[in-house]
C-alpha cells in the first residue's frame, strides 16, 4: 500500500483526518526533509526516509519500491499532493513500470486556499494557479499563460514566485499583468501560511515591492472587482443584496 498524502501547510490543525489516519497506518514515511520534519511528532519510531531538493524521482521510486515489497508507505507532500506535488509523478512511474502497487491519494489544503483564508476571500470567483518556476516549464510558456489569465480577468495565484536564481520572474509576471489589469488591482502576499513564521500583507499591482517575496510566499492577484476593506481582500461572487445604512 502506498499512501500519497497532502499534509497541507504542515500544522496538524490543517491536516485532514484521512491524512492523519494514513500516517498512523504507514510503516515507513518518505518525503522531502522539510516536510518529514513538519510531521515528526506523528511518525514516532517509524522508519523515515528523507531526501533533499531536486530528488523527486528518487523519492517517488523509493516509495514505490518499498510498497511493492509489501510495506505500508506514506509519501508526503506539503499542500495537496496533486497540486505541484508528488501524485502525478507517482502515477506516471506506476503506469510506465506496470507496477502492481495499491495507491491511495489523500488530498490536503493547498497553499492558495491556506493563504486566501488569511487574506479574506480573494478566491470567491474564477481563479487559476500559475507556477513561476521555469525548471520544467519554459518561461515563454509561463508568460503566455500569465497573459491569457490576465486577459480573461482571472484571480491569479502565483506559486514559486521568486528565488535567488529567479529574482526577476515575479517582476516580469507583473509587467505582463499590467497589460490587462489596472495598477490599482489588489494583491495579497502570504509567507509560510499556517507555519510559525507566517506573515501576510496587501498591496496593489502598481505598488508591489518584490524584494520581500521568496519561495515560501504565495502571491494572489485579484480581478477587476476585487477590493480591500478593513484589512480584508474580497472578490465579490456577484450576490445581490441591500447595502447597509
């Protein structure tokens, strides 16, 4: 049995009961070292196999091999394993290698919804996710997706917004957005949503400061109807109601 688990932001309060049950049932835990650290209070004396960055294939293959050998294995991802996580790679490897492994995918709270709950209600209308990492997707493809989403007036959630090796990607993304979105469009940023060093702030498309943003941040850009009030970022769904006196 191989459980592919989304652990959400990593705090137990934001994990599903199904995820907690799967970790408890597993004999072996496999994951990126940062994520295994987040759940170490749940793993007890279980065997834990942890790997570093850019070891996704090795991590998934190890989990599959252990499960194929008859172990109950939990492969953990932050957020939801099916959103920029390990679920897709696990299924690709399983089908390519024709492995006879029982797999159960367990959803988790992804970064966009965790961040949105802290900012207010920015995702109340149509929205999309765009990763600014060009390690596996060419930048021209990413830029085209940004332009199309901006032209269609989606609320946009930017994952992997800015790193030491990609310092200009978020600024370039915002330059593309300004072709279709006004400068006063609200923007919300959340760092380390649901974790100890959590921070949040709001700004606008025109006033955005890119320097504080790093890979632990999630950036949400509103649509034309999004507004900020009393510290909350709100995208109206379109309900009709009588205004307060």
